[in-house]
């Protein structure tokens, strides 16, 4: 029996490859500074843990509605109304076991073989595999460091002229791996372009709330022809809770519900009650985490610039800095993957190679500052030493 083409075509998630290599080195007694994974180092807020424990004590250990608890869906509606001034019906929300299952259900529901989705290059590494698994393909639009890695609407317009099967445009703001925001003006222009061409917009809003300069905007402020991906992992330090959600137009909800019933049955009941508490009670915890992230952001930018790296546009959201290291990668035939392994081996720092996010980031390295200031300082000291001995 052979492995299916569907799964054999999946490409590795390189950040996990680096993490696993780093963990193997740690098992051999080496000290590694982890700046590769985008996982908050903070503990989940106490109010969230308390609410989930209370749910256990009350016997909330059974299946919930396949779309999730109505209390959680209503809390999400309240959150979007307060943050963005948009009105959402709880019936148009599906709670999922993390945002990745939301993507699986969404792409399964809207894509046919041969369909195309516009994505930026670079973009989140796993988009490609979700899209190809559904039988579709990406139309990659280069975004550039000089332009803060924002979509150029003119480039999207040109892509629409030469591709006949484009069904949707995928945006991610604040973005992984760049940490930059799509401006309100560009987001609105993309929404208008999508409506003109009868396209859908998929907006990955998982890093909303983690913005230090400027203001994030939901795509729902500009159009109803949109799907929103979001969750609790990043903003509320709840990665292990596996709690996400999808907001969709009403005509898709029955299909999405059927997919959720079959693929997932229902989300985790205790985690959902934790999600309710996160939305209603965790704002002080979020403010504290956000303040500390910003301190780390400013520190790592200062150190990187001090080492001579040219950060053309400071990242203002999420917890990443994407650094142009092509002059260093040139020693490895331009390979950011080989450079990342060299940094891991010699400097004992786990970093993410830019190629994980597309050809547009080849030669770049992504640093995550979702780790302690102590670790960041040590990591920057090690990187500085690495540069000195590699000169």
C-alpha cells in the first residue's frame, strides 16, 4: 500500500524541524535559546484556568453543540462589536479545536480542485499545505521589505488579469512572519477589489490585540464577503488549550457545521468555558503581557540594529522580527535553512529560516520575542558573538 498523494505532497513545517533539532541538542546537555517558535511564554491567565476548573466541577465534560457553546459565540460577537463596531450573529461562528481545524474546514468547504487563492509571499508557512490539501493552489503575490511587507493592490489586480480560477484573497494582519500590519486604506482597497471581482476574502486575525503601534482592523469593517480566522492561542497565551473559531457568511454555515460534526464532533467543553472567561475577564492580563512584549520588541530591535542589520520597517504587531540576513546566507548558497542550522549549531539559538514562509523570505531569518527578556538578551549576546567569529 502506498502513501496517498494528498499526504505525501505535504511539506515539512521547518520551524518545527528546527525546534526538534534544538530539543535533541538540549537532551545532550546543551543550552539553547529558543527564538524559533511563536508560542507565548506566559502562563494562561488565572481567570481562564479558574473558569475551566469550575466547568469541570459543574460536570461540563460532555459534547457541546457542534458549532460550540452559545455563550462563547455570543462573547465573540460582543468582542467584535466592542473592538471593531461590527455586528455578528452567533449562528455565523464555528468554534474549533484551534485555528488550524478552522482552516481545514474552511478550505474544504469553499475550494474545488483547480481553484486558486491569492496569498502574500512571504506568508504563514502552513497556508500552502492547507490549500493544496483541498486540491487548490496559491497565487503568490510578492510583498517587499521596503513596503513593510504589505500587499500592493496593483499587484493583486494584475494577478486577477492572468489567473482565471481565483476564488479568494487571504490576508493576515498583524502578519506572521513579518509582524507588520496591513493599513486600513489597503485593506479597504482589497475589500473593494474583491467585491468587484466577486471574490471572497479570508482574514487571519489570530494576532489581533497584539499591536504596539497603529491599529489593527477586522476585514468585517469593510465587507461582508469575508471569512475570519481567529483564536485564543496568541493573545491569551492558550496554545495548549486548542481553541479557535471561524466567522463565516450565513450561506456557508450549514456546510461548515456538517464538516465540524464529521471531522471534530464538537470543541473541548472545558476549554470553551475558559474562552468565555478570557473574553470577559482577562483584559488586565492581556494588557500586562502586551506591555512586556513591547519592551522585548523594542529591545530586540535596538540590539539587531546595533549589530548592523537594516530593519527598514519596525514590526508593530504579533511577536516576530523578520531580519534580512542574505549577506550571511550567501555563505550557504543563499540558503536560510542552512544558515538557521549553523546559528543553532554554533550560537545555540533556535531561529526560523525565512524559506519556511516562501521564496520571498529566502535569506531572511525570523526571530520570535515570545520568550523572556533574559533569554532575548542572552540570545542577542550569542548572535553578536556568532557574527564576530563568522566575519
